[in-house]
C-alpha cells in the first residue's frame, strides 16, 4: 500500500465517511494519532445528532451512545484498541502477533491469501489479501454479542492513493443482521493532531 517508509511517515490521519446502515444515512469521522490515540464519531446528519462516539487514549477506552456512557467489556476493549491503528498490518511483525498462512480462497471471484493473525493477548482475525495486487480485500473476526459470539465480515475496495499510501475508499461490514456500507469522502494525513485532541 506504499511501502514501510511511507507508512512510518504517517503520524496522524483524519477520515470523513458517508455511511448507510439499515437504510439510514450517517456521517462518520475517524481521527488517529499514531500510536495509541483514536476517535470515532457517528452522527445522523438530518438531525445533527450524535449516535455513537468512541475515544481511545493509550489504554483508556470510552464509548458513548446517544450521549450516555456505554460499558466496554474486555473483548470489545481489545477490538477498539486494534481499531486505533489505521494501518494495523504494519504492526503484524512487531513480535506481539502470530501469523499463519491458512491457504488461498476466493473472495468476489478472485483468489486471496488467508492470513490468520493472533494477538498476544488472544483473539484471532483472518485477513484476506488479493494474490495479484496484495491489497487487503476482507477481514473476518468474532465478536461477543448479547446472545453469544457473532462473526463480523468487513470487505474493502476502491483503493486510492493518499499521501503516497493506498487506502480503501469503500468499506462494507456485516455482523449478524446488521450491515453498514461506508464510502470515504476525504482523508487528511499529518495535520498535526496532538494527544490533547483526544479528551
């Protein structure tokens, strides 16, 4: 997606997305300060109403829904800490992950390498990379829902260069009956975000 040097040069990132969930239009803003800071805000544009917000600041994880705090269990906390890394694949060889090439499978009629990645603290996510382009086309993970484990499948496409880094501009996620489709409106890299912006 651009090479190790380009990825190392990304210090912060702000992404604005248009989303649609269960027919409802949403606006999503994601801000990252690498390493360890992340904020995601989901709003209903028609009502100018915040639906969900998540803030990760180091080991601290806070979530609010409709302005009210939401308890975060350990599984969800680990997932949010992972989401705090916009280019997670860059960390796979940091000694805190175990990787296994699980084979080649077909994703949208194209061959993709399946790489199972297990974090040191547990939890395995399967990543699928197109065998021709090398680009990530899918992630599959298990999440704990109210009635047990639920599989989340997220597909990636429409890769475009931003600051020399190829980023997916179409993201579609399905978890149980809940589906969300997001298209990237714009991405800004290295705008000078600081830890103070994630309070």
